[in-house]
C-alpha cells in the first residue's frame, strides 16, 4: 500500500505563494525592487534598510539548503 502525503491548506497556500513569487515578471521581482531602492536610496529610511538587510541575511542562511534540494532533485 502506498502512503499518500496530504497537504494542509496552509501548506498549499505557502506553495502557491512561493510559485507566484517565483513566476513574477522580471521587472516585478524582489531583485528589481531592491535595485530600484538602491538607485533611489532615499526611498527607504535607515530602519527599513536594516529590516531589508535582516531579511536578506535570512535568505542567505537558506541558500545552502536550497542548493542541496536542487542537487538532490537533479540526481533523481
């Protein structure tokens, strides 16, 4: 008998949000928003720059895990 993994609504919502974020047009991406903010550095206040940097630091910590997932999926 094959066990089926059941996704909760919260899991499904998270997956849809991630997919939506990844499929955004290049000009609407997070990277392009950050580039625009850098070009107009007055657009954000210091505390906002600090919050942005904290979020980017969290992403940096996740990168090795994402790289591992990519590697494992390529091997299968």
